[in-house]
C-alpha cells in the first residue's frame, strides 16, 4: 500500500544508508559479486549509476 521497501533511501537515516550491506554488491551474470572484485572501470560505473538512484548489473555474454 505504501510501497516502502527495506533499505528504502527515502525513509532511511544517513547511518542506515551508509551501512546498507547491499551497497557493496552487484549482479554479474545472475550471481551476487562484491563490487571490489570488478575491474576499476566497472566499479566506477556502478558508483555513478547508484549516485543517480539507479542500479546496474553486468552480463559477460
């Protein structure tokens, strides 16, 4: 009804946003991978997308 999601940035405190465990992962070919395991250029693309409020995933094929 209210469309509030767990870890919703609109209703979270800054502390909760910074400690959100989902901030450090990304989907790669359907697998959950830590962002730190991606090449630096892909890490930057993830950060840029998330600053814009978007999410991103990658496919190698």
